[in-house]
C-alpha cells in the first residue's frame, strides 16, 4: 500500500525474489514535486541506513547516479557584494572503503527516485494502481486477501 520510495523498494525487492505484488496508491496521479532530495551514505554524521548500497543491490544505482548529483558547495558573500568570502564543501568527496563503498550523499529528488523505481518495477509487468484505496485485508496462513 503506497507508491512512495519505501513501498516501491519493498515491491521491487519482492518482485526480484519471485513474489507477486500489487501496488496501490490513493493518489490519482504520480507525484510531480519532491519532498526529500538526498540519499545519505554511511559517513553521514547521523545514524542512517545504507541507502546507496541498497540501490546497488536493487539494480537501480546506475540510473540513480545518472539522474542524481553530488552535494554542491556553499558560498558565503559579504553584504552587498558578489565576491564570495568563503566557500564550503557540504559533503567533501571521500574515497570508498571495503566496508563502506559509498561514503557520499547522492542528491536526487523523491519524484525522480520514484520514477526510477517504477521503471524497474515495470520490467516485471507490474504497475502502480492509482486512485485505489485499501478497504480491508485478511491474513491467511500463506497469503493475504486485500
């Protein structure tokens, strides 16, 4: 239920493991704008999942890197001036390590991430069913009735 990044990652993972899925979303159209814009790597100062590694396991990393970008730098300017007095790297480039192959953030919009995930899901003849709500579900021993 839901066609945001989490629901689409779950669906793609299940499909890649031979489990059929049905993806429903209450929205009537795909999201145009973005909410989140960064996929964090393992050297982020806060604890976070290794999302970029997950992209590699799912087979979507190349598409994500093609459509994403590294974190930009930030410049500070004196009031009324066009000359920067300080340039800061938001995410200095770090070399990969054996236990952390992706150490920098990837800047990519949530809407772009969702489009990439949908394109990979469609390779399994699966599509997001828009304007569809979950009314109820019943857990069986070997399946779920929705």
